[in-house]
């Protein structure tokens, strides 16, 4: 019995059914970051969907790698966007994170040095490979019934709770814009009864600038023998943490001077 395949199959079944489940069965649970990454890689194969991008953050002392694939069918600008509620008890909520993402124009594949080590990409090389800088919303949705009881390695195995990306407009100024922080605002007015939605936060990128995690990711993947492909969308961290918004309410999102876009969420069919 292959524990990596069994764990990936378990998580894939939860994706397909839309159900929430218990932790990965004990015989298949990842014990290390590497175990979790292998479960991610096997999930890609079991699910059979193209990797359309990644989410990532800079690693730290407690988390030696923070990345997860985002599947191509879950990346779109379509609205209304059908979502599964973030928990069993909140089916009429979308859990979102406001982010800035990069669409790769050129691949950054593995490039071994003469001694077999990875020849790293510089920040300038990564910048040159970026085609677009876009406003996005990451949609979150764990597969676990009670994620508060799940250690990080199992959250990592579950692709860090990614449910997809809503792709917004190009960032005004692109990479030359002020991307360290901005005033983020959500406004929404229900079509019928219900209170208006109004959220406002001083947004700051958790790693100082969204390009920094991308440079780390490009080198991390290349060193593992894979790499980034042209057309993939990379998102690198929320400016305002997690925000819960209601479904069936048209929302306007304001990312400071970077731009604005409209989105609406609907409840996914059971």
C-alpha cells in the first residue's frame, strides 16, 4: 500500500464530492514537509487536472516550504463564482484573500549547473519572465471538517486550503506600482433584504513585496527538477488575511490605487 497515493486519493475524493472529512487516515498522514509535498504531487496525478499556477509564501523557521499547486479549472475571471462554504456550518459564505498575482510569460525550468546543483534564478531573471501583474482573490476551502485540529503538514498536503483564484484586472503600473501595501475595501449591497457589506483594511503584504515569494518559488521548484511554465498564475500572499463575505451579493473590491473589480459568489451545488 502506497501511503502517498492513499492520502492523495482520500483528499481527491473530498474535492470531488464537496464533503468535509476527518484528518487523513493515520497510516497515510504526512510526518514531514517532504511527505506533504509528495502528497501534493500525487494529488495532481490522481486528480488529472493541469496545474494552472501556485500559491506560495516565504518559508520560515517553522515552515520550511509554503507552496501549493492551483488547478487550472479553478482559475478564472468568471462571476458569479460558485464556491463551497469554508466550513460545514457556513455554506452561504465565501472565504477570500485579496492578493496580487503574476502571470508568467516565459518558463523558468530546472537548470542544473555542471556539478549537478541548481543554478539559481536572480530576481532580475524572474522579473523578466513575468508577463502580467493582476489583482486576484484567492478562494479558500479546506477539505477537513475541523482544520483547527490539523497540523501544518496536513494543511500543506491539502494544498493549503486552496479552492481557486478569481482573476481580476491588470495592476495599474504593473511591477513598478507600489505593491508593498494599499488600502483595501469591499462594498456590497444585497439585491433584497440584508445588511450592506462594508469591509476596509490597511493591507500590507506579509513578505514585504509579492515578488519575493515568487523568486523563492521559482528556485525551489527548479531545484526539485520541475519549474514554472509560461501561462501559470502565481499568487504570493494575502494583504488582509482571510475575509468572509456572503454569497449572492454583488461586491466591489478596491485595491487602493492599484485598481478595482466586481465579483459575486454563489453557493456551489451539493
